[in-house]
C-alpha cells in the first residue's frame, strides 16, 4: 500500500492479469504462523479455508493480518455459495479475495460477484470496517479501489458446474475459475481417483471453456512436475496440497529411513 492508495494492491490479481502464474496453497489449520511462513516462502497467495477448516471469524481476522505482514494475498474460501453474508464478512475482515465452492451456474456466479463488489458493480454492504481502515479514509475513493482489488474465484467441482463452465467463465467480475478435483471426482462417481481418465478429461473441458472465454483458470497441484505441466498448459492459479506440512514431514521421514 502506498500513500496514494487506500486499499492494498492485490499482487495475485495483478500477476494473473499480466499473464503470470500465481502459486499458492490452501490452509485449513488455525495458524497465523503458518500463514506467515507461506508468505516468507514466497507463495503468492494463501486460501484460508473456512469451508473445511475450523477457524472462526476472530481467527480469520488474525490470519488475514498475518498474510498482510508476510506480503501474501489472503483469500478466504467460504462455506456456503448461497450465503452472501459469508462473503461480506470475509472481505470486511480485510481478505483480498473470496473463493466460493460448488458454483454450478452463471446466475450463482453473478450473485457471488454482487456480494463481493460495491455499487455500481454489486451490492456489498458498505461500512467503516477493518478493510476500510475503520472508516478513517475517504469512503468514496475506498469503494472504487476495493472493487478494483477484490478477487473473486468461482469453484467448479460438480458435473452440473462443468456443464455450465462456459457461462460461468463468461460472467463479468469472476477473476478466476478454479476446478476442484476431489469433489468433482465424487460427482463423477469416482471419488479421490485423481488419475482417472474420466476426471482428467472432465477437468480439461473446464480448462478449454475458460480459455475460450479468456478467463484465467486453476486447480490443485500435486507436485512440481505437475505444476510445470499445468503452467505450460496455460493454467494461472495453482494451489499446492492442502496439507503441505504433512507432505514435508513424510518426505523427510522417508529420506531419513531410506524408504
């Protein structure tokens, strides 16, 4: 944030808009320290996961503060696509974006944008909250800057969502479409089969729809090799394992024991 701006620049949104690849990770643990570590490690964004995580509103606010301290973009994955107050609360706390699960139609995507943006782009409630420095700013300027910097990620993870992927990707205000492979595999009747050809083919349909619409797209990234391949294929929003600490500990243990 500079003296001439009221809202912190969303570095992840800027990176993607410039054609770059943003790399971040899910975090479902209630830990400000891990948020900071992810930032100091150089990740572009952290998805603070309130869908599968257990953080309450107060903890979410502290985790957003930690992200700001470490220079990483805080994005909150909310729990319910049909409750706009969850989006409002996450953004009012200072999150720079929201990621919304189970998006299955363009109408739902439009409702999400409406909840995330102030007038004239949406209907987000306006108040002197933390995101607005508790009202100690020019609120007319704040509204425009907040609209420009707030990031909206629509998560497609059902067969119905795939069927309407082109329409979802075409919605103004949706910055990124994220394909959730785990729930999508369930919707396809092949739960957790990440390498199943049916899942891969279905995910590629969404990627193609996003490319045709000129909308950035992303998904989970299992390892560095897969991430390079995804980047080469044009994906711009790559999310590492939601359990990186487990993976790191397991890798070290196997190396020490020669397994």
